[in-house]
C-alpha cells in the first residue's frame, strides 16, 4: 500500500512484500547495501561485513541480514535497516524506531535488541539502525486459529503496558494525512465516509495514552513453534489510545473474514480488561483512504461495512 508502505492489508490479498517486487523496488530495497552502509555496520559490529542478504518483507525500508567476521574469527549476524524512502509523516524513522525498541525491550515485549543507530544518516548514508536477528516467520494462515488469535491479541496489552517516558519524548498519535478525503468511487454509503472524515479530524476520545506500535498486524509478528518470537517494524511508534493499534489489526484481519475480526477483538477485550472503542475503526479506515480510492480488492466492501458500524456506534 502506498500510504503506509509496510501495512499488512496487502499481504492478505496478494503475495507478501518482497515476493513480487517490481524492478525499481527490487533495486532500491533488495540490492546489496552500498559500501558506506556496510562499512558503518562493520565498524559497529566489530569486523568487516562478509555477506549481506536481503530479507523479504516491507516496502518502506531496505532490510538486510549482515554477517561480519570479528578479529577472533567468530562470525556475528545482525539486521541492518536503512530508511531509503522518506515519509513526511515519519521524518525521523531511525530515531523513532530506536527509541521504541529500547522502551519495548525494557518492558519485556519480544523485540529485536537495538545494537546501533545512525539517526541522520551521516555515517551510513541514510538513516539506519542495527538490531539483533529474531528467529521466526510471519504466519498469516495458522493451523490453530483460536490459539493464534489469542496470542496475537495478548501482545497488545503487553505493548500498551510499556511505561512512557515523561514529557513529549514519544510523539503523539495523529491520523495519517490523505491527499483525497472524498468517498471512494465504489462506495455504497458516501455519507458514512463524509461523517467518518469529520470524526477522524475531530478530537480523539478521552482515553489513556499508551505506547502504540502503530502498524500492528500479523505481518509484523514473528512466530516460532507456535509461539510469538518477536514484534518488528516499530518506526511509527507513538503515544495514543490503545484502540488505534487494535483497529489497525482489525482492518488487516478482514482478509480472513469479519468473524475472525470479532474473535480477535473479544480476545483483546478479555485480556486488556476493557471495551473496544469504535473510534479506532474510523480513524484507521480514513487513514487508508488514498489507497481505497483504487479498485482495491474484494475486502473493500467489508471495510465499508466496518466503517458504517463504527460511525453508527459513534452517533453518526
């Protein structure tokens, strides 16, 4: 998706990112990193880089598994992430992700450990960070759906329970800006879309601010032997209502059907001990409007139905 490049919605209706790249994307994201970036990584890891393998997944940054050989002959591997696609809504992605990794790791959330960060790209050529490699794989089609949903939902209270530092160190949640706020041409309920835009531009509900992953969905969760081994892709982390993370996952889960979405939500409510707020659906769906203007796939009507229910619940 163009608005949120690493959003998992596309993964549910087409091959995952990194498996069907066009040529420009492949050159930008999957080619061997330039010498400057490899030299920085080698310096930080204590030896020259002997290999760099592109990792599939994601569209906003170039991610490679790098191997170095240290002076004692031992090999060490780490993940090098370079933010090669600037995003005006995320002007400091390396610094933001580094901060989120530190916070989440301190709270016991399964994440990569931060090894080094070059926030402005003066050393690596573009903003970049190094982090430990997590074993595991993305699983969009689990064999035990109920267990998978329960463990997926159970991650969010752990993330949201992370202590936020004082002040404005963590940026505040803000809806993603769109170029076109008009209802999609395929919309059955244009007035619903218009009201949804009004709600998304209005004040957020009076809910506690927590640490948000901001791009939480199955494509950013790694699994190993049926258990979660890590949560990745923290560059959009911010502070805001928990419903924003729940909604982002709800919209992505529509590729599996509305019943799965509701089962996920009930599991989250049970674990979090609170009720879901429909504002999350509204602000999330409106945040995908630029992409939804296209003839966007079979889930578009499910997205509209979700939006209509949320607007109705909010008195729209």
